[in-house]
C-alpha cells in the first residue's frame, strides 16, 4: 500500500476515544479513518435517490432556509 502520513489535531477526549475504540475492535485509528474516507468516496459518486430528486427546486432561491428554520419553534406546543 502506498501510504501518506496525515496529522489530525483532535481534542484529547476524541483522540483517546478513537484509540480505545480501535483497540476494542481489533483495528487501528488509521484503518478507521481509511474506511471513513472510502465511505465518503463511494457516497459522493452515487446519484441522488429519485424520491429526493423530485424535491429539487421546491424551495425558491430567494428563501433563506436557515433563517426560516430558526423561526420554527422547537416544540410545536410552545409559541
């Protein structure tokens, strides 16, 4: 395998979790990151599901979706 070294800065809690998780699952952090990257590669090439495509363009371009979302109450019972 032709490997490149990559340095990732994580908070201590996340780094320790990854090391423990990898050990518990008989793998390495490098292998977990590789699998994660491969999953991204494979999903990026997939076409959207036809049921999702039918919604494309259903929200007008001039609508600020994030702003509209913020206006939505967290709980439907609360104003």
